[in-house]
C-alpha cells in the first residue's frame, strides 16, 4: 500500500469513526448462517436472474459475490465472512470503500442503522451500502436498477443476526477427511490432494489451494480435489483452504511434501 493510499484510508477512517465503531464490536460472537437464495431478496420480481456467482479466499476469510440481472439492471451483493474474528471484516470494508481512483473515498457514514458500522455513497451516486457486523462485511450496490437496496441490506442483516453464535462455535463442518496420495513425490510425477465428501456435499464445498509455482504446477482441479505435478526437488507446503460456500466459513490446512529428484 502506497503512502498516499495509507493517508486516504486514514482520512476515511477518521471521517466515519471507524476505529471507535470497531472497538465497540462484540468479538465474543460470530456470524454462522446458511445464506438465503439471493433471488428471494425483497423488491425483486420473477424477471431477475443470477448472472454470476463467485467465491474466493480473501484476507482473513472468504468472500462471495452474486451478480443479479434484469435486462440492463444489475444488483451486486458481496458477503465476506471472517475466520479470524471481527478485524478482517473491518479490513474488508476499508478495502471495498477505498480501492478506487479518487483522491478520497466517496463513502460517507450511513444514516441506516445497519450492523456495527455502515457507509454509503452520496445520494447523487449509484446506490451502494457497505457495513460490518461481528465477523461479517456486506456490500450491496445497484447499477441502473430501480430497486431500493435498503430493504435488501436489512434482509441480509436480519439473516446475520439470526445466525449469531459464540465465536468458538463458528467452525466449519468438514464434509470428510483430507487425503493425500503421496507425501514424497518424484520430479515429473503427480500428487493428488482431495477432501472426501458425500455426493450431496460436493456442490456446497470447495478448496482454494496455494503453493510455490516454482516447485509445483496444476494438472487438474475439481471443487474438492487438485492434482499437482512436481517441477523441481525440494521441501514445500501446499496451503489448502476448505470453504463452505453456503455459510462462507472456512478452515486452513497445510500439506507438507518432499519433492525428490527422479
């Protein structure tokens, strides 16, 4: 992050009382809920469809974006669930609000009492609400849509409040055991890493792997399995994030491998 961007973030934090709001957050609670079908959001008629649905690992947790479309109108809903307390949710809000080309973040403190802290775009701009609540950050914005996003935001907030649990209870329910085909792999050979799951769970869960691309390359990947080929000898670790796309809870594991010469 450049010095100019750091200053931009600090000005935004001061303007919306970010630090004071996050200090008041209840770190003893977390959000653990199965998120509803976004086409059921208030104000949407039968003409709306899901144009895109993307899940990705983010700093300290997992994010998922649904892009809803009706003709030229679009509504984008992004939910981020932290796996490490409230702080990553706050960082996600800062990133969403300040990562733009403007000198200052255009968002202002929202009059809507959403979560712990909510920010919004000025009335003359495209509707956009971002807010944090416990381990959750939510972002709802509309593009050429004659739909009030405030009821959608309140609908999501109600789901979050209904899913509040003690922080230690917000843990991923793994669908099955982690299987590694080999821990010692010859250069040129492959290793498969797979999370066992019942057929009914395969569509709900996914893995997001991280590895040293100088030593390993992807041969194939499915939602719960990846096959890697060894490129060079050495000791390495594959970082594997298991994600429940229904709740956005996740857990991290590390698979140590020894890559040996042929």
